[in-house]
C-alpha cells in the first residue's frame, strides 16, 4: 500500500515489479525540524505511512517524502510559477541534494523501517528564457524544487550522482532491499 497519490512513485514501484495500491493521506507535512534535512523527510514519510497503517494493519504501507536541499536550505513544492522560476534560478549551474525519506510499516506485526536516500544533482546553467520554457513543459507545482527528472529533466539536469529513481521520488533499490530484509517480501 502506497500512502500517496503520487503517480511517479506508483509507476516506479510498478516498474520494479511491486504492485501497490495508492491511498492518499491528508496529513499536514512538517516544514521544518531541528537537525539534518534528511530527518524532516523521514518524519514526513512516517506521518504519511502511519496515517494509512492504522487503518490497514495487515498490509505493508510505504510512506515517502522528497525534498531538495541547496546549501542547507530546503526547497519543497513551489507556491506558484513565480516561486518555481525563482527556485530553478537558484539551482541553475549548481549542485544540490535530493533527499527522500522512506517509512515502511506493517502495523499488525508490528514492524517499522525508516531510512533516507540522498542523490546529488548538478543543474545546467539556465537563463530566464530556458527556465520559462522548461516550466511551460511541466507542471512544477507538485514537485520539490520545481522540476521533474522524468519530465524533460535533462533540459535542466547536467548530471546525477546516485539513485536516479530517488530524484524521481522514490529510491526503489533501497525500498526493494528493505522489503526483502525486514518484511519477507
């Protein structure tokens, strides 16, 4: 069970051979937390997973939260297109981190596994016209950092160091490992 309405995460799981039903959550995500940014992503993933796990104790529930971090500043989802353009302008020509927090819960056992994955992403240098064209090609408002690696991502991304699926929204390799190790999946 995927505690999300994210088609990207559902598709990543399906491509990895993991069938998952989606059950969106209405939890209010935390926007800040003392400590490392990875802790915020994991805390939000846990909030999402627990919101669904209580109602489905016999199922393995996966919650995830992805953030973009530049120089210690967390970039969540943009408020509007102006904010999205501002984010991309700040990321342009620089390397940032994409951090996804993951929480897997099977409430009936009980079992809970939490972790985060960090991928470094270097953006191309982008001028205002390139940013405007890119934003016209995607819907940036539901994406941390206002970009999508899977949607014309190479228009803005120069290189990725680490898990590409993590940049899309879920470190599938680590999820598979955790399911096999902790849940007999």
